[in-house]
């Protein structure tokens, strides 16, 4: 029981970190090319993971060829794909728009859990995913008499409708990449610790992004210190701390439960957008966040029910 609740806590903290990537990506996007920022992120994080492995005495896991391919796909989708696509999108859209779109992550992750992991989510998990989706819908469309998040964000800065649409599509693609990233490791047969998996994802992300980074056009102007600070934050908090928290948490709970906890991403993104970027949050957004928190409660309750049933079956 305690392990399950620790899993919820770890995954929750990790998803708050993912929400912060929406805001920090806005700070990075206009200062660094996407692959360059991605390569710098992992160039900072990877040595830290290597040092942690040496200090703890952990060794590289012996993986089958199929598992190596699976981890490569996971690194390509989440470590590189999510970061690059999100940075591309944040050049064209606002953090609040991106936060709303990121709210679709529970649905994407739940579909991955069912399709790739062949899990059967319980009724409360399904209700939680539905409630989280409703929260995103409320944030996007708004409630009668109040502006939706997209409308509020759109009033902050003039931008073309086509550019905004393209930016939003980049963010949608990023969410799909993250949906695969957060759950594919559950298909591994070989036991891999959270630290080992985090190191592999970081090293894979660096290997996959460094060549495109050298091929990108770079500005001859002065270095953007704000963008570099954003990359350092991205490397240390959502990457080093976030990877460890997520992989430690997802080992303790089922994929469907973990997927629904990703509903916390838009809450984190919207709150940080308001504090850091001074974007407004209206009544629709508060309603949406209430739906998200209710979804998390349903998922936690469903997880507890499943654990009790499993324990009762083992006792028999």
C-alpha cells in the first residue's frame, strides 16, 4: 500500500516537472535551435547520471536485442521527439495553449497502456481519463460568459492563425511522443532500475540529437543567456529529477494509473505560465483544473481497489 502511494507521489512530482517544460521551452525556443537545445540538455544530464551510477555501484543492464530497440524507440520519442517538437511549437504558440494541448496526454498514455501494454483499465480509471479529458475541453472551449484559455492566450500577443495552428500541431505531436515515452519501458523483460533507465534515456537522447545539432543553422550573435539558463533547468529538474521520479513511480503502479496522472501536466503548465509568463487564468481554467484533480482522485481509488483484489487473490 505504501509503495503504491509513493508511486503516485513520484509520478505526480514528475508530471509537475513536465508541465514546467512547457514554460521553460517558451524561454528557450527563441534563443536556441531545437536540436541544439536538446543536445545541450542531455550533455548536462548524462554525466550526472553516469556519476550517480558510479557512486551507487550500478552497472549497465544486459539487454536483449528486442529490448535495445525498444529503448531506442523510447529515447527517440520522449527524450528527443518531445523536446524538439515542443520547442518548435513554442516558437509559434503560447504556453497556455500548449498547456491545454498537453492535457490530452492522459488519453494518449491510456491508449498506449491498452494497445502496447495490453492492460485493462478499471471503471474508475476510465472515468478518471474521461473527467481529465472533460477538463481539457472546458479549458479549451471555456464556460458560458468567460473566455477560454486559448482566447486569453491569444490576446497576449498578435500572431497569425496559420502559425498558431502549426505550433499547436507540433505540440500535439510532442504529446504523442511523450505518451509512448512514459510507458514503453513496462514492456522490458529484463529488470532495469530507475537510475539505469534514466541514464540510458539521457545517453540515447544525446546520441540521437548531437548530429542534427551540428547540422542546424546557428546565429552569429551573442549567446542568449536566458535560453541557456532554461536549458540548464530543463536538464537538472525535468530530466535528472523528473526521469528518476517517473521511472521509480511507474514501477509501483499500473500503466493506466500512471497515464492518468499525466493529467497534472496542464495544471502545472497553466499555473507556471501565470506566475512566470504572466498569462491569465480564467474561470474555465479553474474548472478544468478541478476536473483534473478529480480525475487523479479516481485513479488513485481505482489503483487501491486493484491492489486489494490482487492481494486477496494471492492470499487464496
